[in-house]
């Protein structure tokens, strides 16, 4: 079977039980991924369609089983690369600069859209701080968090 076309995004689903599932999804158009922070967040469907490499059909991943959904550049990543988990100065994009901590102890910083939507929806999109990271964007499930702190605000005046 050939690789999916460019209309599908590469994602790594981090499940709450610690398992990872790598595959492709079309819940967001690839060219719209970077615009999600500026347009405002939207909730993902209750079941995320995910087609693993070599699979003929997509499988449905229950949103409640996810810790987070990572939109990635490649499935391989870089084992030797030490990803920045924090901003050195101020965030380069508009929004709230936040620090999150997951139930399993993993922590990170990123930028979320500055609106009430991220409070009302079951999850939110987080832009990681490292431009060289394999992660383009992360959909974080709020039920997976034990801490959420606003560190700063970036807006245009």
C-alpha cells in the first residue's frame, strides 16, 4: 500500500495508558494547521479517525482515551535531539503563554489561543516553543492535566 497523500496529517496519538499510535488523519487540513491558534480552537470529534501505516481503513480513537494528539513532521523524530520544553523569552505567536503538566509528570510550555474556547472545550491546541521540534501542534486533553498556568500574554495593540 502506498503512503497517504498530502491531504492527510501525520499524528502520534499518546494514549492515557502510555501507548503510542502513529498514523494519518484528515480532521484538519494540512495547510490550516498553523492557523488554528489564530482562528480560535475547536473541539475534536469524540472519535478521531486514524489510519496507521499500511492499514486499509482508519480506526477510531476515542477522544477520552487520549492524553494528547501530536501533529508531527515525521514519525521517526530525532532520538538525540533535546527539544526545548520552554520559551527562552516571549512567545513568537499571539496568545497565552502557558505551562502545562500532565498526570504522568510530563511538562511543557506553549501558546494557546487567547479565548474562552480553550476553557469550554474538552481540549485545546498548544503551539510548542521549539521551532526545530518534530511537533508542529499538540491537541491537549484537559482531563490529562494536573496543572495549567498562564505565564504571559502576547497580543497586538
